[in-house]
């Protein structure tokens, strides 16, 4: 399945619009990851623990979008938007939400 942030797919023609599809993933970042991420923020550098969790959440949300699109009979999702948020007390949870339009292309 083609998944793209663009409203069209070069060389393809949208023949049917099947509707908006969404996917969400909320993952907790445990206390130890938070602690070490805080230290890393103080001394500089990247927080690989958070980066890994964000990648995992994005993968889950994109898979949900593709599954929802396939259930509608789509072979592509266009206009994909990916949003990142923190939720819960003091941002203890990471949320990724993905939305797009399920379409049939030829």
C-alpha cells in the first residue's frame, strides 16, 4: 500500500475516495528512561530512549492507518498527517496520531 503525505501520487490517478482513516498509539516512557533522558538533556545529546519510543509509536499508528484503509478496499493513503503529543501527568506518555485519506489509485 502506498502511504504519502502528498495529496496526489505521481503517475497514479485517484479513482475513488473512501474516507478518512486514523491510527493512534500511546506509549509510556518508564521512570528510568525519563531519568536518563533528563540527565542527557542536562549534559547535551540525544535521548535514544525517547527516539526509540517515538519510532515504535509512529510505526504502530501508521500500521493502523494502513489496516483501516485496506478494510475499506483502498490501495493507498494520501494526505497523511503525523502528530506527536505528550499526555498524562508531566508528559509521561507519548502519543502519535496519524490521519489520511484512503483512496483507490490506478
